[in-house]
C-alpha cells in the first residue's frame, strides 16, 4: 500500500510557510519564506514521509528525488538526492516498505533507499511522460501524463494498485495535474493545467461522470 500526506510543489527552490492569500480583484500575497537555497529546474510534488519524518520532493526535468529534514527554525536540510535516468513526476512512500514509488519516465518505478530502481509497469505511450501523482484514501497511487510536445488531448490518468496492476482511468487530457480527494474520498479533483479546468470525477470505474469547472482567480 502506498501512503502519503498532503503536499504541494512549485518550480524553483523548495519553500515553506503560510499559503497564498487571495481576495477578489487583488494580487496574490503570501508570507512564505525560502527554507533552502537548493534550486530546481522544475521542483514539484512535495510529500511528507511520516515513516522517517522527512519531506520528499522531485525535480521533474532533472530526474531527481530528494529527501529533506525540516529543522526547528523552519529551514530544510537536504539529506539525500537520488538520480533517475528519466523525468520524475511524483514520489510517494510505501507502507511496510523502506522505499518509494515513483511516477517516472513512462511508468511506475520502485526506488530503494540505496538508490536501486525496479520498474513496476510502463503505462504511457511513446512521446508522453509521467507527471503529478497522489494517493487515494485506499493507498493506490494515481499519476497523470502529458505529451512531450504538450499537444492537447494526449495526456491521461493512470492508477497503480497494491498488487502492481495499472489501469487507465481518464484520457483526453493535456497536462494532468493537482490531484486531490474530497474529505469522504468519493470525489477526485483533477486539474488539466492548460485548460485552466478542474474536473471533479465520481466513482471507481474507468469511465466516470465528470464535470469541468473553470474557476476565475
């Protein structure tokens, strides 16, 4: 079973602090402060690893996974960085296992603490790659894809279960991003970045009823 706590990511250095404060008709304001000078090409996918009390993150384009310790002053001490010979869209700790599951390259990969990589399953077609991912309340890892040339409709959403089986859950996306669930776990929220749309999807089959919402911020 894959386990994770809620997290987020951003391009550039990893940051910590209060979230953005928005008000209709006003600029986005934040009291966030830099917690490390480490720079990333495309840093995303921050996840808390409760097994070790560490913060996990990925640098998608650099193909790296990093572990960090949050210090008492709010700073972040980097503990180890792993390099993957592919892009890495997401990382999640695994229950009853010392390693992590990555959404990397065109599929799902297991990463051991010693840096060993074990492919689990390849899901994405040629010309696409894995992107953002998150775990549902049942501990299954969901991860989306996008095309290398960002062409519309070439992205999809896949789910990896506890037995290592994968399933295509949604297609005709462009850049699958920002997964999250409602408090009762019955609704998945998925952002398709270029369309500025959020699609609530309900149910557990491969073809759910979906509703697209285009919020104005």
